[in-house]
């Protein structure tokens, strides 16, 4: 998504990339460099980015974007210790990181025979190019990877892609990283000794946005990786990688690690007191019923630390009501539509399947759905599944196997909804679910739940960040 222009706002603010490409090719003198070794007749051109890209973007071959020809390193002579390290395939980790502690050293007699241009530079893209187990693995070398600022020389099993210094190099690392599966299958030679030719790498086509947009996209992807790294949740807990990453991201959100805290936005305690005053007013006006007091939250109950300006609260103290739905037979015709558990799929109501029911006029207001109501299933295989009401094409009520919660207008509905997708929500739900042949939970389970309460402005910023990053999760690994 990010690498095909679906993430950033590029309309009318950045230069046309075709001009950028011509400038880069002229600066790097492509005709006298990589192009000499490149023949479209001999190479299978790989275009990972075949979907439509913005009109301001263009596509380019890698050989058009480099400031030195794409080629393999040279065969070194190893010694136990010297002033130069040798980058080998084992240094290029599966995760995309680099570990120079795994490197060996270059013999002093070889050091002077190699050109300084052949040494790795900050921002070089390194690709494992020999063997079978790690063939095609892509890494991004930076000066931070060096040990004691030691020079690093690539051996002959590594292909180096040195993107032009006028471009955002890491953007093209992410592009090549998405091509890794292709590279893994592109080795030639015997079964035991596959070789990835430099010409194959040259023939990869990548998208080329403006330099400004390259920087914006890299920052968004880096931010996503940084956020996901903050939570120590093993990806192996889940069978679906996209689901694992979404869970991590949601956990970051409710732990206060997704966006910065701002003093001027107030505190969760101040917001909580405003909500209690609002509830007292509604009770006096007879609009909601007074609820039984809930137990104070003990330190032992708190599952993790939250920012100082947040507050641990129980769901019941934020809600105006937690109510079961209406029990009635489903009908093809009736006085009003009635939403059931089975009508909610993939976070949406399929209004084509929603049946009618018969209900007296004086009861409709009790069960009538309103915008931003949150429904969750209280029984069966989908127990705990939640839905936030956004679209109401016609007046509707909700069925008996659903519980509706309505809450203060001082809260972000989306923040509460995303909380109901988090690990903390599901852990508490499971502990309060009655394990029978037909598992079920009740309104008390939801009412007693703990959730972290940030100030309203931060809730909205958290929601905005989630809606920006969650679409990336299917591509991040």
C-alpha cells in the first residue's frame, strides 16, 4: 500500500517523478555504467509493483537509480583480526537486520588492493547471492551497523545495490525487500549451489515517487515497525501474521505507546470526573438508571503500566447503560428490523439478511439502535465479537443474543471499539465467560472490565494513528 502511493497525500504538491528519473540517470551516467551489463533479452524483468501508481509517479529499473554498477563483492582472504571486517551472508539476518559481530576480518595484504568504492557505505542495500538457504535475503547497511567505526568489505557472496545519493535509499530497500520471494527463486546453477546474478537484480522495476514522498513513506513504514517492536508479544502465538501484527499494534495503542502524551490535553482523571458529572445529570433527568457501585480498582488488578496522565477505569463507570437485546422470532415482514449476531460479519451489518420482528410501539425506544452504539455477542462461538453502529439505513432494534452498551458523549466511540479488539479485552472476556457447550458471558463481565482511559484528544489521535497503520499490517512481516 505505502509503496504504491495509497498511503501518502501526493496530489499536486510534489514534482513529477519522470523529471526526477532523468536527472538521476544523467547524474549517474547510466549509459556508461550498469546498462552496459544489462540486457532485457537475457533477464526476466520483475515488476513487483504492477498495480496502478499515481500519475505523478513513474517506474524505473534498479540499474537506472544506482550511483555505481550493481555487482557482487570480491573474494577476500580471512584472518583472525585486522582493521577491516568482511560482510558475509551470515551477517544479513532473516529479520532484515545486520549483525557485524558475525563477521570475519580481511587480511592486511588485501586491504590496499581493493578500492575504497568497493567498501560498504551508509545506505547500501545488500543481497545474499549464493547458496540455497539464504539466497535472496535483503538487508540495509548503515553506519550504525559498524563495530567501532571499522570499515566493512563485502565478500563475493553478496550483491551490493548503491542507490543514488540524491534519492531516499531506504525507500528502495523496502521495494527490494518486497521482491525477496522473487529473488529467492531466481538463482541459477546446480541444486546445491544456486547463484543470483547481478543482472537479475538490475532488472527489477521499482516505483519512483518524488524525493519528498519517498521520505514521507519511509517515515511511515519506520514508525510502524518501531511501534510494533515496543510490545513483547511473540508472533508465534498466532497463525496469521497479519492478525499478529494487528494485535501488537492495538496493544501499543492501549498502553500509551502509539502517540505522544501532551500535557495541555488534560488527564484521564479529569475526563473521568466530567463523565461522572454527566451521568449524575442524566440520572436526575430520568434519562438513565442509577447503577450499582463497582469495586475500586486495586494495584494488583492493573495488568500493565500506563502513562501518568491516563487512568484505569471500569467499563461500567463509563457506560450509561449495558442492556440485553429483544427476544422475538425473526420474520420476513414486521413492524421493524432486528439485527442478530449472524447479521454481523467482518465488522459490518449485512442489511440484506436482517429480518423483521413484531414489537409493541412502547418497547421500540428501549431497544432502538443509535449511532455509535456498541454491540457485542454474549453467547455461542462468536461470544465477545463486537460491532460499532455507524450505518443505519432504517430504524432497527437488536436481538436478545446481543448486548448493547451506550456511553458518555465525552468518549471516542472508535477508541472503545479498538479496545474491544485488544488482547486485554479478550483476556478479561475469557475469564468472565461461562464455559459450557454454548459459551456465554453477561453484562456484568463487560461492566467489570478494566480499560485504560487517556484524555479525549489523545483517544482521537490514537484512533487516527491506528486507522493509518492498521492497513499496513498485512504487508509487514
